[in-house]
């Protein structure tokens, strides 16, 4: 049993010709996942700070659909709010 596990580890679990994810690829994927998660977190914080009439809907969408909800929130709410002039500037 131990020799089978050792052989599987040496051969990359699927044979010598199987493509394995190199360290550089893992680093890129990790950076992408981290960036997207931070984007989601910023959209969640923006939703909490803002006063929306559909706040519960957007909260549920952000929590249950993660990135898709964050992108939709950015396109339909955040981007539109950023384009509105802010008259309360001091």
C-alpha cells in the first residue's frame, strides 16, 4: 500500500505525462482569487455604508452569489452612485 502511494506521489498522481500546476500558475491564481475577494468585500462594505431602498435584496445577492453579485452591484448601484454629483461636499 505504501509503495502505491509513493509511486502516485512521484508520478504526479496521473502518470508522468500529466500536466501539473506549476508554482507560477498557482501564484497567479492565488493573486486573482485574493483580488476578486477583496473586490467583493469592498462592495459589501459599500452596501452596508450606503442607504439603499433594496438593501436586503443586494445583501442577499452579494452573500449568495459572491462574485456575480459583486459585479452586478458595482454595475447597477456603485457605478451609478459614483456618477451622481455630490452636493454635500465641504
